[in-house]
């Protein structure tokens, strides 16, 4: 099943596209993986290989448990499934997840994985994405990608300078979480330090705009949150968007996870430059969508991401406008020090200016933490990944924003 494409691109002033069109679509391998399929879709697969209808529900539950609770990587490990069924499954499907091409571990414990996605197109090189694991004392956050490339053209973001190759499938999204648990020895039948899960939080803040790949992101996150499987609470899953207004309320209704908005400016004329999508969905429309977001409350605050750019958006007047803009919204603000990348025209705000900005927002009643960049020595901090990945995969030029940004 091919991943859905974004809508046709619209053009900003001067001819620059607001959105990119995917260059390719997903081509499944001859033996597709069961990872990322819904229970109904797995049942359909079982029907095609002759499993009687009355047995399908039980078999689906068995497979679901082995895949998402035990984390097995072969059918041979599924000891409660009959040998005949295991042999039949082996002929037609797999439980494969993305292949780890490279792993880097930062001095602060941050891990970055370059993942290769299998393709059914013989003439096409398999695509690659990155995901980042950020350990902290009270949680472990995994930053997950939703696209190979990105639909958008945000001027301060390194990811925005690359092509949009294609959307990821639900299986490729779920597969990133499964790879992290594989590498961290973090499944239910394996010992983990202190007896706790290591991957506790998910942020859809990697490469791509999640709300331009809505169906796959929804289906993948619902599998991740399923209590009979991976079981990560929706309160510990955050979906970040640059402001695809029509799909924001839909995300609340159909996915129900925490919401983050990549805001970065409080005036339309500046946000038009930083986040060109703002020309299509201006700030007033974005703020109304946030006010309408289902189940938003003081306990489930919307996070507004705000990258600190020297002399661009970091004045006290900007802080005052930000407080006024968020009036009536259950919100917190994440202030993100900008990580320069080769060729960018932006600089990070001075630290004392960041502190002044944060103090004003905090005194107005909003939580305004300043996020400490992680994984800088392996180019895994926010906005730093593309250059390193070009050395690993010149064709794909992957990039990814990684920020542990959850409650």
C-alpha cells in the first residue's frame, strides 16, 4: 500500500513553493512485514494464506503479543504458534523492521541510528532515515521521523533544505521504535536496568511534517499506544507540526496524543519567512485550531516550540507578543537554542537574552524551559544532523530535528 502524498504545492511570493511534492511512493517488498498493520489487516493476511475465520482472532492476538510485547524478529521465536503456521507465514510475510546502517553514541548518552528502509523497487536504492534516543534521569525519549525528507521549506531548519522523497509507512514509523528497543535490549522478556522501560516517550519531531502523512502517522501511533502491545501512553507521545491547520483538530480526534506547534515567530510577516507554510495558514488560524484542539487542558497543555534566533525573534517585545498570543490556550513554551549549520544565515541568541526572554514568559504564568542541546558531538542536536548523514548517505541527504520535549 503506497503512502499518501501531500496536497499539490502552493507557491509563496517570489515563486518559492510552500510545500514540496513527493518524488517517489512506497513500493512494498515481495515479502512485506506485518509490522505496522492493524489487527484487521493482519487478519486479512491470514485469510489469504488459508487460516480459517474462526481462528483468525486468536492468531492475530498471538502475533501481536510476539511482535509488540516480546519484540521477536523471526517467526521461529513464536513458540506458542504451531510449526505449520510459522512455516506458512515465513513463505509470505516477515516481522522485519528497518536495518541499522550506523549507530553513534554521544558522550552524554544520546544515540543516533541511521536506518535503511527496504524497498520493493529493484532499481531504487533503499531509502534511509535517522532517529535519535535521548536518555534522561526520569525518561528516555525517542525522536521519530515521518517522511524521507520534508514537505516544508522552513528557512532556519536544515531538514527544509532537502527534497521530499516520500512518506513513511505506518510500519516504518513503528519500526523505528522497535529498532530502538532492539538496540537497547528493552523488550518485556529481556532484562533492562532497574527493571524499567528505557524508551518511555515518543516525539514525532524527526524528519518530515507528520500532518502531511496523516494516515500513516495515525495508524503507527495507535499501534505504539496499544495497551496490549508496545503500550506507550498517549500522554507520553507528542506530535509536532509546523501548522497544518486542517489536520490539527483531526489529530486530536483520531490520534489523541499531545500536541506541539513549531511556532518560532509571533508576527505573520516574520513567520512567513521562517515557516513559509504560514502564508497558507496564518497565525490567527493556527491559534484558533489550538483553541479547538480536543481534550486540551492544564493537564494536557499544548507545547509551543520557539527556536531562539539572534536579532530575529528574541526581543522582549517578541516575548510580550508571545504571551498575548497564547492567552486562553493551555500552553507551555519550549525555548530552543538554535544550532547553526553550514550555510545558514541565522545565529543563536545570546544566552543572557534567552534567559531574559524565558523569565518574562515564566513570570506571565507559562512554563518556559530552555532545552539543553543533546548529542552535539555526534551531530544529533536539533538541526545538526544533515551534514553528518550526507557522509553516510550522499543520495538521500537525511536530516532530523531531535529534541526531548515532553511532559
